């Protein structure tokens, strides 16, 4: 019985962390749309990603417990009408209710061992797409949507570390041929962050 309860608590913690990470990423995507400073095709990709996140958000909220699913229709309506201020406020309220705990990942101090591990993981799992991103990566079902594989070290320098870590935690979100759940342990994510923060190109 104790083993079952421990496994249930561990699963609940993972649901809460995944939800917290998703809310951080959604807030980052909403900020990008509000700023509107990226090319139109990239913003279309951000919009498509955020629309998809709203589809899965009620399930994530139920799995994590603690409520909040009743807020999703209002958030989706704010997104649909482009009311970025209301969306930011609503996501902020959910983030306070379901905070992301990155204590096992951050700070990612760039020790020599971490840098070597991060570089090794990057070369094996990330470099193929992110070191030479495709100039025109469009979604198969939505050719108007641009889904680029950005340079990860560059992204690390241009977004809050919490958001970058949240994006790594929730895995790759590209088109149907690239999307997969995050395959990395906390130690490996910490090493990747240290590698990108340590001057990787």
C-alpha cells in the first residue's frame, strides 16, 4: 500500500511540474504574440502552438489537481480575440496556483563535467535540427505555419531561464515528424542548460 501511495504521489508531482512548465511556455508564447516583432510566419507557428496548448490544458489541470479548468474558456476567448493583457493576467493567476518548481534543475552551474555532458547530449540529440535549422520548415497540415528549430544557445540568451528550462522539460514541440515527449532526466536537462549558458554556439 505504501508503494502504491508513493507512486501516486510521484505521478502527481510530475503532473504538477508538467502543468507548471506548460503554463510558463504558454505565457512566453503569449508575450511573443503581444510583441509581434517576429516574422509573420513565425508568429503563425507560435499562434498554432498556443492554440494546441489550450486544447490540452484542461486535461493537464485535472491531472495535476488543484482546479483551474473553469478558467480555460475565458483564456481561450482572450487568445482568440487577441486580448494579450487579459491572457497574460489569466495565465499569471494559473501560474501562481500551479507554480513550476525548477529546484532540481536550476541553477545549472557550468562545471566542466556538466559542460561535457551537455555538449555530448546536444551533439547526439539536438544538433541535427538546431545547429543548422531548416530555412523553411512548414507544418504538413498548415503550410502557412513556420516551425523553425531555433539555435538553442541563442534562445537561451533571449528568453528567461525559467522559460527555456520549461521548454526543455516539456520536450520538442514541432511538426508531427519531430514532436516527442522529453526524453531527458533532470540531470541531463541541467547539463544542457549549463552547456547553452556556458557559451555554446
